[in-house]
C-alpha cells in the first residue's frame, strides 16, 4: 500500500515541514487581513491532526463490524449537527438547536445511505458505508450552516421588509420565507459548481483514491458521478429543510 500512497504524496519530514508552513501562512494571512478567523484556523488545524489520528485508530477497529460502523456513523451525524448548530447560532449551541439541525444534516443522509445499501448499490460493509456517509454528512453540514447563516444575516439586515410584509397580512412564516428562500439557496452554488466543473477544473478525491487503489478509470468515474449526484440531493434537501426551519423560527 505504501507505493500507492507515494504516487500521490510522499510521507516524510519534508511533508511535515510543508504542512506546518502552510498552516502558518493560513493563520498569518487571516490575522493580517483581520478576518477574525486567525484563531479559528489554528484551532481547526490542531483539531484536524488529533481527530484524523483518532479516526485512523478507530476505523481500524470498527470498520470490520457493520453495527460498529453504523454506531460510528451516528456519532459523525451528531457532531455534524452540533457543528452546524454552532455556526447558525454564532457559537451559542443549545440542545434544541442541535436537535433541529439533525433534520437537515442527518435525516437526508440516513435515508439515502439506507436506500443505496438496501438496493445493493453500496455494499453493507463499514469500509463502504463510513466514507460514503461521511462525505454526505459533511456536505449536508456545510449546506445547513451556509443556508442558516445567510438566512439570518438577510433577516437581520432586511427586518423592515419582513415587518412590511407582515403588515400586509402575511403569516410570520410566509413573511420570513420571502427573505430566507433566496438567501438560503446560495448554499447550493458550491455543490452545483463542483459538479459542473468536475473533470475540467477539479479531480475529486474519490476518483483519485479508487484509481490509486487499482480500480479502472471508468469505475472510478462512475463512483465519483454517484457521489456528486448524491451530494446534490443531500444538499438540496438540507437547504430546503433549513429554509423551512428558519422561516418558522426554529433555527
């Protein structure tokens, strides 16, 4: 397996130095630009190191058991929902927010994963379920976070329009929906652009990983297409659900 990894990246002291330098550049630029994310960047890097090390150790154990893999996926969903809730509430997490964020983050992923496993498209094995669910949960989390934040920003800056719509006799949910729907929809743009530009601008990780693992380029392309289409579906459901929840004042 080591020679396959060497085809993509060479692990050694030079790689460590490069990663440290790149992390330092990201932190320094954010601080110099006063983006407010200098500390967040540093924290994210440290967490990534610790969490990926833990992931490697845990996967070595749970990936051989379907039930253990399912439990691990549930934990991933809970963390993804908590992260989205924190972003939408600007760091003020609550149990209620977390529970509501499970709807756009975890539910569409669970439904799609269950369907493709039952149909035999994805093998009922941890080595297939965990990475597939992880990709979908990650995209649902991002879509939910972006849709929720954009919606609240628009509601804050355009609260006068909401009040005006209410004065015309609209219900609160409908008045907020007029502002929230277009704002939340912007969260779909990254996924749509990624799908439109695949193979022309980007070569996704799933494709590269399968090719390095010995799969044919045709099989890798088909797998990548499945992932991209599934992500579009997950993101669309996540944004729709988030839009409804924000409009009803639940998020």
